[in-house]
C-alpha cells in the first residue's frame, strides 16, 4: 500500500510540475505577444512624429519660401516634411533651388496647385493684385494636398522661424476645432502702435457690414479678427466640417455680392476664413506669430522683443527682400542664394 501511495505522490508531483510548466509557457507567450502588440501600437506615434509644414513658393518671390524653410529646418531637431507648393511652371525651379543649395538635406515634396479650382470664385480687385495670386488660396485646400497626416502646419512665405517648430506643432486644438490661429488683439504692448495707422484688428476691417448677408451672420463688427498666415490644422476635423466647401461658398458669395474687398483690409483670403472659423478656432501662442513687420518701414520692434519672438511675419507691402523694409537683417541671415541667379535682394545703397 505504501508503494502505491508513494507512486501516487510522485505522479501528483509530476502532474503539478507539468501544469506549472504549461502555465508558465502560456503566461510568457502572452507577455511576448503583448510586448509585440505594444511595439506595433507605438508605430503610428513614430509616424505621427513627422511634422508636415506647408509653404508656397511663388515665382516672383521664391527666395522668401527658401529663407523660411531654412529658418525652420535650422532651428529644430524634429523630423520635418516640407510640402512646397507651386504652380506648374515653377515646379522644376523649386526643386533645383532646394537640391543645388544648402537645403539639399531637407525632407520635402514639391506639390502642384491647380488654379482651375478657383475659377469663378475670385472677384478681380486692383488695389492689391498680389493678394489675388492663386497660391494665396492654397490654405483653403490643405486636405487636397496632405493625405497621410492628422495635424498640419501652414505658414506664409514671408515668415522667419526663430523657435523650435515642434512647439508650434504641439499647439493644443480644442475638441471640435479644425484650426488654431493667432488673434489680432494679441498685439504686443512693446510695439509702437501709433506708426501702424490703418491696421485692422476687427471684423469691421474685413467685411462690409452694409451688406445684408454680412449683417445676417450676427457677428459683432468689433469682434477681434485673426491672421491666417500661420495655421495649425486638424485634417480630420477640417474634412468632417467640410471647411473647404464652406470657404468656397463664401468666395462665390463674394463674387456675386461683393461682401468684402482687399481694399477694406488685409486681403481676400482672410475674410472667408473669418466667417467660417468665427468662434470655432483655438489660439496660437502670440510669440509664434509676431507680425506687421511689413506694414510700415518706420515702425520697429525693440531688439529684445525680436529676440524673444518665435516667428516673425513681414505681412504688409514692405517685404524684407525689398526696399524699404525693416528688420531685414534678421531675414537676410536665413536667405539662401538662388543657384540660378534669378532672385536677387533689392536694397537701398
């Protein structure tokens, strides 16, 4: 009997050991699979770390886009993918400028913008014809240019970035917001405001409140406007809210009813965005859009303030590659000479 008991004990012991081994293998295998799944789940984050920056390169001012790109690339360790947008007849020149200069290291795509999408949507205006250039409306069509990215940065070509673009990319967009802009009421107190005569910072400066269609919007004319020269956009929300279609609707309404005009304020591209995004946009840190450097060649910022600024924008008529202009030394430090020798700086001797 004692032999049977001891055999049973041995068998029981072996059974327990076997069960333990099986259990261990299952748990260990589960852990490995979980780790592998975790690794897979991290992949989208790694892809998302590529920061898409959209900038237009227009024929007559291509050097502006190249300087902006140079400043962005030189001030960050982030993985930037530049979408450089141009019209068909400029695409080869854009590519050559990048590939035959110090910019050859950047990660970029040259994208063609077809101006036919604007047919019947732009009212001719002679006061500032440069604002009617097709590339001025590229910001309306971001989802058509960008496909695999959730979040996108758009910047005008007349900017210089002094901060790390990762900070701008990390701007928080509130739930349901398709974009973030910088408010025009965020003008720094250090600026000599008296020299910025005619500067518009409310909806009254962009929309014609004598028109019934504008009145019916119910937007107070004293509402603070924003500047769409720097945009952080959420492509999912943009498409979900059909932002492009809404913008096109207001462009067509303007053709029919003359609801706004570049002679009123800052341009035909700003006005429809003010209507479509009214009360539905997030805020960009004001230091990430220090603007009006091109407004008046006699209006200057303090040197200390300029050093604090993360992004400088020469919006207005007085561009830093032309004369007269202000703070053009800051812009020129990022200038990339044209390998073809076409684009030249025009400064007073």
